[in-house]
C-alpha cells in the first residue's frame, strides 16, 4: 500500500475515533490501518469490552467479497456493523444502493440475528455523513 494512502486512512480513522468518543464519552476507541488492503478499522470499547468495529473502506475494498466475513463477524459478535465509503468515489445515491445491498449480503452470508447497520460517506477531510 502506498504511504500516502496509509497516511490518509490513518487520518480518516483518527477522525472517526474522535467522532465516536465525542458522541459517547464513556467509550474508548482506536483504529488500525490494514497493511494487506487499503482500509481502516475502528474498534470501540465500553467498560473494557469491545462493542463495535467500524470499517472505513476505500474504492479498492468497498465491494470486496472477502470483507463480508469481517462484517458478518461484527454483526454476530456485537450486533452492529458500520461501513464508511469514500465520498470522492461514490455519489450519495450510489453509496446508499451499495450499502443497502451490503446489508442484505451480510444477512444472507451468515448473520445469525438482528443487527444494526450504519452506512456513511467520508470526505477528504475525514468528515462523516450518515446515509443509513
């Protein structure tokens, strides 16, 4: 992965951590940038227990079938899945279609119960806009 892509994902992941912690001061969040593919994952903990993973995808990872396993794990383990797509590559209408389809694929791919699905677009400054 190119260093500038890694640095960008690190910035976006860090901004998402700040947003999550501002929304709920009782949570502790951190992020990692995946060395294998250009994506970031935000881990959210409350009272020392992991309660959510949020996935910050890029155009290269947004529709990758292999990532379904991660989403299904989050749905089953935490009852929630959050996926963010880059606004630079997806118009809001297209992103809503992709995210809605993704939610259905998670359900069909092994999610065993009800889960909350949240979808976002993120911009080049690390701002997040909720779509679903």
